[in-house]
């Protein structure tokens, strides 16, 4: 099932106000699907992914310029398993430093960015507690930029994975670091392009 869908048939430039967090539970449920541009200056994104194989936010459209997402509060809960907090298969987004991102549960992804029309920047510390989580993942000619500190604490939990064709670099020349504390965990794994420096 779906929580909210903003599709191409919507008229004007809608805004999304989730002042009370959207709770995404159950199996295979999706929270927010974006197929059309929003008025991001007046939109509020707050949700918690706490089920199995769920998806918090999915975007697949290409705005003319990057859209700035502010004041967000997004998380995977202790019961989340096999979910993805944010997936972008098309779109340009900046998650600035005014929001909150946290990860718990097991075998979850924080951000998956895929495809040539996908360009996502994250300017926020992210802490992950739980086994098998991956905070950042980029692949297939997409671009992911990051600033802040990623910390993972769990078995087999990875900070950032750059898959084939993916690209990871510092956001706006700012510092970035990845710290792992758990057996079989990797801070950075690269099969694409990695220009990622502590200090920018």
C-alpha cells in the first residue's frame, strides 16, 4: 500500500505538510511517492519506516534545478528490516543541515541513488544502529554528495557503498568522515568513482 502519491496529473505546484510523522509499518508498504515537482519551500517531510521491505520516500522525476529539502525528520525504527529510507531514481535534491536522519533496525538502506538523472546531496550527520545497514549507496551513473559524519554500530553495517557506475564526493567542499564500530563492517566500498575526502 501507499501513503501519499504526488503524480503528474496533479495541477499547479502542490506542497506536502507532514507535521505529524507518517508511520510506515507492515510489509512492503511505501510512504511517499514523488512523480511531480513540489513547493519544497513550504513542504515538511517527517516519517518513520518501521516495517519489513518498506520504502520511505521514492522520487522519479527530473526538476530543472536542485530542490532543497529542509526541516525534515526521517528515520528507520528498531523494527525496520530490509527497508529503504530514501530512493531516488530520478531527481535533484539537497537534504540540508536543518533536518534529522537516524537509522535503526536491520538490513536497511539509508539513501539509494540510481540512474543518470539522479543527483542527491546530503549535508547532515547520520548515525546507524543495527546489523546489516548501509547508510549511502550510489550506482548506475548517479551522483551522491555528502558532508558530515556517518557512524555505524552493528555487524556487517557499512557507511557508504559506491556500486558500478556510481559516484560519491564531498558536498560543497565540506568535510566528510565515516566511522564503523562492528565486525565485518566497511567504512567505504568503491566500484565506481570516489572523490571523498575528510576536509573536502
